């Protein structure tokens, strides 16, 4: 009886989608969720900006856990994302937003490519 149950488990494992190592890790208490890769701070800020959100420096610090919000924004700009710092005239609050890149910046990019400048 024990042999047939063990044999059934072996056959079941052979045809399951989960590999033996994943099943062993799950049995040890390591879930698959723990193995999922989390998004970086930079990627989460980028996603928020592309979704139309306006973010202040303090919001980037508190919400995303960035130590230096300016560095995160600079990295996004270097990746080619047009991020602008707008100041509200009434309250003086400065917020980062995405927008459309100015023609001059796009033109300079094409000129650099034509001259063979590579990143």
C-alpha cells in the first residue's frame, strides 16, 4: 500500500507544472511570492509619473522610500523620460510631472545621433 501511494506521488510530480526544486522549497516554507522580483524605486516612480501623477520630492521620499529624489528624477531624465519640475504660483509647491519633450531637445538628440554620439 505504501509503495503504491509513493509511486502515485512520483508520477504526479513528473506531470505537474511545478519543478521538484520549487516544490521542495515550498515545502520548506519558502513561498513563490518571496521569490518574485520587486520593482525598483526608479521604476515605481517612472510608472507613477507615466500614469499622470504629479509627485513632490517629499512624496517620492515617503511613498517610494527614495533617499535622494533628485537622483531618481535625474536617472529617469537620462533614460529619456521628459520630467519637468513645475512650481505652483500660489502655494509655491514644486511638483515633478511628465510631459512632451521640447522640439529643441529632440532636435539636439537627432543632431547628436547624426554625429555618431553613442551612450
